[in-house]
C-alpha cells in the first residue's frame, strides 16, 4: 500500500481508535474507492441508518426512501476489513448533523420573530405557540426516539468485524468511565429568568437532599444581575457555574459578524465566572462555530432534536471532540418539553431514556430549569427523578458527577494508551490510576464488554487466542478453569458481569460467521466476577 493509502486508512480508523482507545493494530479498516460524489442515506444491516458518501450501492435523499444495505459489500481478509464507507466520515457526519441539510441549522425567520416578540408575550401564549410549532414532532423518523444510539451501534458493528477478522476472543481497550463505573449521569440547571435565579438556593437544597451536585448555567447579560455572591455560593456548595449564551435572545448564530462580536464577550465571561463549560440558548448551534469557544466543553448539542426549535441531533450518547472543545450531548428530554409539549408529569420517559443510555454505558445528561419547577406538580415530578437517580446510580454503579469532571476525564482518557505487561494490558497516561482495561468480546454473536478484573486478570483474549501467546493448548484451558474455580471457592459467591449487546452486531457476526474458521477454543461465556469487576 502506498504512503497516501496508509494515511487514508489511518484517517478512516481514527474515530474507532479514539472511541475505544484500543491498540491501533485492531483498527484495520480499509475504505473502498471510488467514493460517491454526493452523500445520502443508506443502512448497515436491518436497523442502522447512515448518512454520507459510499463506494457501493445507492444513496437516498430522504430517510423515508428505501435504503440500500451497504453491509453486503463489506469484505475482509488477513490484512484488513474492507468497507464501502469511511467510518470516521460517517461518524463525523452524524455527530455534525450533516444529514439534517433540510432541517433549520440556524434560527429561522419564525424563531427570530418569536424572540423579538417574546418579552411582550405572556407565558401562556409562549407555551401555546411552542406547542403549535412542535406538534408534528412524532413524524420525525430519524434520529430514533426517545434516544438515538446510531453512533454507538456503528462502533459495535466495527468491533464485531474486527473481532472476527482477528480471530481473537477479546480486544482490549480503555474503559469509558473511571473507577469501574458502568455509565455516567450529570444534572444541569439553565437559569433563564429573575424568578429562576431567585430559586437557585432552594434548588441546591433540593438536589443536596438526594446527594446530587449540579451545574448551573448562568446568563451573563440582559436577563438578570449576576452578583459575585451568587456564583460564589454555587461554587462553595460543590456545584458548578457555566456560561449560558450571552443574553439568551436566540440570535447567537444568526450572522457570522454578530457571532464573532458576541464570542469575544462570552469568552470574557468564561474568565470572570471561572467557568469551564458553555451552553447556547435554546440549544441553537453550529458546530463549526462552536469550535472557536475558549471553553473546555460545550453542552449545546442534543442527542436528538425532535422537541427542540432546531431539529437534528448528534445521534450519540457519548462525549466527543469538536476540534479541541469537548461536546457533552444533552441525551434526555428537557423538563420544559416534558411538562408543556408532551404534557406529562411522570418520570416514565426519563426512566426509559436512562435505561437505554446506561445499557450501552453512555452518558445521561439532564436539563431541569429552576424557572419551571417551582409549582407543586413539576417540583414533585423533579423530586421523583432525584429519588430515582439516587437509587439507580448506587445500584448500577453509574458515575453521578459534574460536567466539568466528565470533560476532565474524557480529555485524560483521550491521551491514554494501552501497553502490554507480560500477559496483561496496562493503561498509561495522565489519570491512568483511575482507568480500567476492558475487553470487547463476542458472546453468542453479540458484542459484550468485560472489565479486566482486579483479582482475576485472565480474560479470554489473553489466555486463549492472543497471537502473541501462540497456539492454544490444553494447559491454557486447565489453568484458566482452575483459576476460575479457585476464585469462586475463595470468595464464596459470584455475580454476573454487566454486559450489553446489540442486535446489529449479532446480525453482522451471523453474516460473516462462516467466512473464516477461528482456531479458538472457547470457554462457556458465563463470567464470574467480584467486587468492582
């Protein structure tokens, strides 16, 4: 392969390596040429919708059209998995909402007029207008309601292909979250009005009752006076201060020159507020402009925008880099949308979204406004959510933390690497003392994840089919089984490792399962673990 070909392959594999932080040797995806001139919709298997250019089949203009299945054009050999698309380009297109060309990317004339008239409208009129504008949201077929995990499912498919191509039982990678946590939860509060600002101390009291610390997004200009004492109080109580737009008028992305003027002031407030994070008003966004923020992270991108003024969504439940700025997506429905668009006052939707997100070990990010939960009924709903999160995070080992801690961890993880130490893998890099080695495996055709045990460090990939260890022997099997039995007897009882699977990965491994016979001898895949494994 030529130098240019190697560079192209490296770029195509970049998103996979950055997501898993696995050794580069396991990211051997080769992109077929030539690629189509124009992007479009197609699918991978029965359920995964993609958007972008491809080197085979057809591409549809609309997601409602019949979609070509590009999975049938995937091939593989000893050198690489050959794909009719670039994984990095497709992932970037979904995260960057390139599929939403027909969806408003900046405030429309209607939205601009609304924000000009907003101060003159009563709350009841505003709610009615918003309901009218969003009443047909159920007709939006993509992204997938109530949580879209397309990006993660594509990564799982690629991992399944890599496992089959290498003929190994497991591929090591740096686990997504620190300290053995299985997923992540963050609570954020956008303070939009004087009334909401006055309620901030009461909201901190309420959160604290359930052991939750939150980030408060403060509007610097126009809405209310921001006293230093308010910011200091938030920080002293262990919460976080973030900058919320400039004046919350919905016009940040209307014109480039206006954006640049406002950006300078927003960056000044970053220093004044000692803030690490930013969120735009109404989740309006242009990701190419948001890269210019001097903040560590941004929280302006929804997972899906069905109930937002700007439709679209990043189709991901994981943080991702937009230039040097980390995007922490909003992955659950806002309280305002729940109460006034969907007209619900139960936490059933939030619970369902939380379950979907944590099953794939993602990040559940909530927005609850102090402006909208002061009445008894919405406040009672929010208290029910807090109670549920307290129990859920404790039982499921979810990391309940602040957005700035997520950003700090994710940036540390992005600089970590795996190195081999004898028969084990070790994480190296800043913050690696909190990192864990995990393994992606196939269990009955499904991708599952397993953390490297603190006590039993003999995952299948290392003991059975690691090419560095040579052919599998009976003695490897005897040793592995002996250690498993000894561990069970020593610790008294065992619990099953938390796993997740995807029907899409199962479809892929079923499709390619007969294309190459593995020399692997597999132990039954019921895994035993103790403590924080």
